[in-house]
C-alpha cells in the first residue's frame, strides 16, 4: 500500500493535554503499522485504497449508471452504484450526513423522496424498493433514527403529538416512549434543533429544546430529564455524543448533568457530525473555515475532542490540502467501526478539477494517526436543485459503503437527483 507520510510538525497530545493551539503542533504522523492494521473486531475499510494522496485527479464526464447498475469511477477506480429512480425532475437522496441511512445489520436502509414527500424503505444489500414509510410522521425529514442494535427498530419525534415513538418496520407497530412536551412541561414548541445528530450509540439518550428558552436531554432507561446550564439556546438542542455521557451544543461540550465541560477550539458552529475516534473518544468532526480562539484548528475536517476541546486536523492546509471547501458535509456514524468517517465536498469551482473539488473521501482517525482516502467524484452541485442538489454523504455502520445524492454533473447535469452508493473494496454483498 502506498502511504504519503504526514510529516508536518510534532505530534501533539491534543486529546490529553490542554494548550496545544496550532495545526502544525496538532498534526499527526501515521506509521505503516498504525494505518495497515485494523482495530480488533472491525473491518479494515481501505485495505486496497491509497492513503493521503495529494495528486490532482480531475473529474471526467461519464454517463450515470442505470438504476441498480454500477460504473467504475474513472479517477479513483471505485465502484459506484445507482440505487434510486426518481425520474426527470425528481429528487431521491439521503436524509442527511449526520443520520444513519442503514439499520444495525445493514439489511435495510432509508432514502428520502423529496418529490413525493415520502421516506423510502429499501433492502440494504440489493437496494430494491420495499415500501414507503407513509405511516410515520417525523418532525423533520432528517429525524428517523435507526436503533444501533435492533435492526427492526426506528425512532422518531412525531410531528403532530410530540410523542417520541419506537417503531417496528416488520410489524408496523408503534410504542410511545415519552411525550416530550409533557415530560418537560414545555408550553411552547418542541424541537430537536438544527443539524440534528443521532441518538447515543446505545439508543438510550436524545436531546431536544423547548422554544428558544431551554434545552434538555432525556435518558429512556432511567426516565431522566436533564435541563442544561447554558446561556444561549440559539435555536439548537444539545446533542448526545455516542457515549451518551457527553453532549455538544454550539461550540461547547457538557456532561450528563447539564454542566459545562469544555469550550471547543473552534470559532463558530459549522457543519459537523458527532462520532468517535478509534479508541472510543467522543469527537465532533467539523468543517472549520477559521482558526479557533486559541489558534490553529482550521481545516476541511477537524476532529475536536469533546473532553478537552482540543483538535486534531484530518484534512487541513497544514497537511498539504487547500483552504476548506464549500459544501462540505461529514458523516461519522460508522458505529460498528469507530474512527472511520466520510465526507463530501462541492468546492469553490464545482467542476471537479482541483484537489477535493466534487469529491468523496473516507478517513480513519486514531490517536496519533490520521489517514485520508479519496474514493470518488460525486458530480453533485446546487445549480438546478439548490439544497436538494447537495450530496450529503453518509457512511454505513461498518464503514464499507458511502451513500450520496447527485444530479450527475456533466452531460446529464440536472435531470434528477438520484442516490448512489460507493461500494468500497472491503464491502461484501
């Protein structure tokens, strides 16, 4: 395997010690042993891919695959399969990068049919359409949460009743777990906030807010409601980290009692996704267009330790990349393979000719090492479909597949937005 060494700077123990501020100080140097050997009981997702390749691979015009058929990306050699058939002018795409599309064993998955306002249930392996989930009414199109262990279960906040519901996709039965308005005593509007994240990875903890006044967590196993001690709700709910013991809001982390833990070294909230690094550390993976208040921490993908607020650059200028790309969305929901993330970038030019423009990447983030793998061009923009034209890449639970939406820029640009899956070499159908 080819590895380009990340030789810029001294390794900083940024997840242990405070006060490390520059990207060069936070830069990490992978070794052959660290990058080639997967964690025990996890999949080595990228065993045939090239790590940390900074060469230009310009996007080429290629016909989009037919429904359920594949192409080989001409720049990166990966397999891309089209899994939807929206028809001219239609939009079928992922719910959002922070929301897992596949269920726990990857046998089912969900796409959002924006044209008809319906969530589609698909076979997670063959991608064949099963049915519309027209018997659920989530408060937002992004807010259908698969259980992290039970492949048959979904959760959602009901748009009409403020009930938080447990739903079986096989029996179509619903169980009301709690009414969030009743349990909080909220007289106003209940919301799970902006840029909603998944539940904790034991499917036990959620975050929500009442109007713009108070935000809470709720733990189902103990029926415990916790108000959070913060000055400005800013129309965002606290979001549980994978462990369920830390929470993210705005640019800070909080503990399970609602008290402040750390101010992340980021200038302001940007597109981000909560996940973990390989050792289980709760992490906020974020775009960072400006350096943090303590300096450094600027880049296309920055990993912020929720325990300390310190950062590790994943894709940054300090590691040889350009200034952060526009239209970046990160997915860190590979809960069966922590530390693996995916991202999609549109870029300033949008023609896919520069490094990371119109690209999909995956990365492995471990203590002391980072590897980035470029896996394809998504060929998506916002020219014809605005927000709905964004790719919103989503990594699968095992990290072996990446879902994205695209209107397929090139000779077929703008006909429809379809969903596609990059099937990585490690994926076994």
